[in-house]
């Protein structure tokens, strides 16, 4: 199907791995994030991703934009249409991950988390669905979290990811007959910039190794799952959660036997 794949938060961490994996498979990729935002953990995202692409002999369009702003979303979609003539795929990966219970969550923090993690995928999906439908179909993958089933000290993040799960399933039902597939990938414990604090905490390595492989989830493994769901091999798959080392939907993580 002609057109490009848009990756939100696609210049850092799991998003960068997704950008690279899709480019390697021949997708035209437009990835964006908040590279220039002061204090962002994603600083050097665009240049770092350029270097990673060049090292592999690959290319992608890399832009600086805020997924929570309608004007930025419109600019991204317009750029995708102008440069590639259509939009075949969307990966909603951009997210922020502040810690805190309800008493530690300010109204400003709550609104920012919901704006990026939930309103962003809503805005992006609303913007691309008409173009996918006009072209005869497309594929959307949303990046979820084990927190969408509720986690301590992650109130706003958990609420946003729970909402994203419901959004995913509603989109899948609404646009099934337009041949738009909508799925979710849920990563297990992955050592990225977003989880720097968690990775430094005691017990992270032990928790991260409660996967079927016994290893921490690598960003590239999440990217492989996304690439599969965007591929023709997944043409009959929609409204599905693909778990990559999480076990959150099964009450996990699964404790190790003593």
C-alpha cells in the first residue's frame, strides 16, 4: 500500500528502534518528537536517529513536533502527504512517564500526561483515518503499557494508558470495514530514557527478567512486534494486544519460583 509510516516519539528509545526497523523493511518513515524541548529526555533525538540511520545506510524524515498540539499534528500529516503521497501506517508511541500517586499529581501534570499519551493518539488517528480510508485501508499500532491495568505510583500514566487501550479497541471496531487495522503492543520492562529512574531503582533488573526469555526487553524486540503488525502477514489481525514481555493483562509480572 503506497504512503508512509508515521511514528510519534519516533526519534528516541523504543520510537527510534521502531523508526529503524520500519526503514530497514522498506517503509518510507516520517518520525517526530520534541527534540528541542528544554529538559526533555529525548534531547539529541533527531541527530542521534540520523546517525543511527546513516550507520545502517537508511533514511527517514525526522521532524520536531508536539503530538498534543492540533497545529503540529496537521503539519505532520500535511508533510507526510506532500512527501509521500499518502499515509499507510501510524505508530502512536510518544508518551511521558511521570511518577506519583493522586496526592503527588498536580492538575498540570495530569493534563500534560493525558494530552501527550491519550489526546495525542486521538489527534493523530483522527487526522490519518480519512486518508487511510480513501486509499483502501491502513494500519495503526498504539504502544501501551502494563500500567494500563493499574500500577502503584503511576496514577496519571496508568490512566492515560488505560484510556489508550479502550481507544484502540473502539477504533478497531469503528473502522474494520474500511480495512483499517488497529492493534496495541504492550512492552514489558524496557531500559530506555523514559524508564531511567525505574532502571536505577533496586529490583528493576529482577522485575525486568520476569519475562519468558528471562531477559530485559530490548527496544528492538518491541519494534519487531510493531513491524509485524504493520506487515501484510498481519492482514487479518485487528483489535489485538500483542504482549512483548509484559504479562500485565494476565495479572503479571509472573513471580519467580524460589
